[in-house]
C-alpha cells in the first residue's frame, strides 16, 4: 500500500510499504477514505518529538471502511463505515473505566520509554513516535486498529467524511479544551492560536455558554475564520500586545479562562520568543512555551488555564509565581476522544456545527509532502489539509 512515511526532520515521503495485518484477535483493518494532517504532526515533521524512526507511518486523524476483523471483535462488522479516535484505549483498565481514555494503561507497548521521561506512560497514539507505542499511522491506504470494539465508532448514514473526520481528534480536542475552562454564563474566554484546534475551541466555548470568546493569532485568514464562523473577537498579536488589549476588553480584570491551543512551537514577537528559539536550536530546551507564558500572565485571578496545545518535554521560564499567586487552575492533556465522540456526533447531526468549516485543502495522498509544506508555512491560506488515499 501507499503510506506517508517520516524520513527525518522536514522529510516526509509517500512510499510503498507492506499492507497491515491482523496481529491480535481484537484488531481490525480499515481501508482509509479520508485522513488529515494535524498541527501536532508538525512537531514530528519538525523533528521535535523523540523516538521517531525512518520509515514510520504518520497520521492519527483517519476514517474509512472496515475490511478485516480479528476473531474476538464483536461490535463491528466488515463494511462498517467508522471513525478512529487518535488515542488508543483498551476499554477495560483503571483509566478507561474512569473515562480517562488518553491515559489508558494497556495500549502503549513501549511504556517504559515514556516512563523514563514522564514517570508514567499515557495511552499509545497512532503515528506518534515509538515512545507512544510505535503504531503505524493513518496517512495511508490501510491501517490496523487495535481494541477495535472500543476504538472504532460507526458513523450513521447521511453524513459526509468531511463532516465526521475531525471527530477523530481536533473537534473533541477543541471541545475538551473549552470544557476544561469550566465556563459559566457571562464568561470571557481567550484562545491563543486560531489553527484548527483553536477554531474548534472557540466554537465549543460558545456552545458551552461563553458570552465572549477572543481569538489570538497572527495569520489574518485564521482570525477572519474565527470571526466569521464562530463570532469571535480577535487580536493580531503582531499588531497589538494581547495582554494589554485583553485588559482593556475586560475592564482590567482579564479573561475568566484562557486556552493555549499553540503548544511547543510557539512564535512570538517578544524577547522570550527569541530566547526560546536559540535554546531549542541548541537542544537546551525541548519546547518554546511563549503562548503558555502569556496565558498565565493574562488570565484573571482565580481563572482557569486550559492547555490542549502539545508539550513534549521540559519548559523554561514558566511564570509559576504568577500562576500560584493568582490562584489559577490548570487542566491539560491528550484528549479523551472516546468520551466525547458520540455527544459531539450528535452536535454534528443536529447542525450545531459543521466541522468541515476548517478545511481549506483536499489533496490526493500522493501530494502529502506538499500538504505538509503548505500547512507548516501557512502558504496558500492553508488552515486544514485532508488527504484522500
Ligand atoms: Zn491531531
Ligand atoms: Zn485502558
């Protein structure tokens, strides 16, 4: 089959690789009909996630048709049209039983690697390094899905791929980010980063009752989309200091909740952003947490800080003094996709949201390297790329 393979930093290629096989009686094989490039794939593309190996198949946002099943799969049939959460979960462990699906204890065969870095291992993820399981990803013609009974969600007829593909990650991720803000009527939420996850966080914050949502970015078409689709107010941080503007917008108090939908490769205009770039370039720092510093300094006292943006390692110069003295509450982590998938599918069916609003590019799988390039550099007004095998 054809698959998008990682060959080193900024080097992805479409290669011919062996088809996936059933390895375990709870596996399924999916023929992929749509797959997307995610902002977190760019951290792999840029070479910032450790334990990637040449030839690894990328991709964790994919859907398709079931073509083969292991002998112990009961809830799914061959021919079912399914979406696949990007987190791999067993459905039976301490964490899965508590709805903490992205923390599953049974889905990372390389847990020891993650334990060395983090103390404990999160769930395995599709196409996201050997430290997180070494699973082949879904930017391919076929993929193997473990724990198929809990890892595949059947899609009702009448919905297009474009409407349901993002239930695999970015819609639940944006929604959980908004839910982690504990929004109350009248709340003002500020969202750093108006990429795809930021867009879904903004829309979800409104769905959850926020009165005003303010998106912060530097890319004009992303700011315009946040305004036109979700009704957000926006700040271009290259034109104005978001901290100052947010103070003015909130009568000096600051937003009730702040979302960092940027993560480890933040851009910035202040000195600290330059400092991070230098330290990251010489490998003295794994992450560039410019956005995180800003959210902590900007959030109102007693507010909520929600972090869906991916962080990989050890962060420098985090204003913990501000966070502590302002009594902030932190919520973060990989998304518990299994928990949100069905309720969010209902929102799509009811027409509360059409997740395809973020798609700017649909490309054949063969053009994946071009897709990575335009998404990474925000060329050609790119916000979200869907690949069609
Ligand atoms: Zn993703
Ligand atoms: Zn589990």
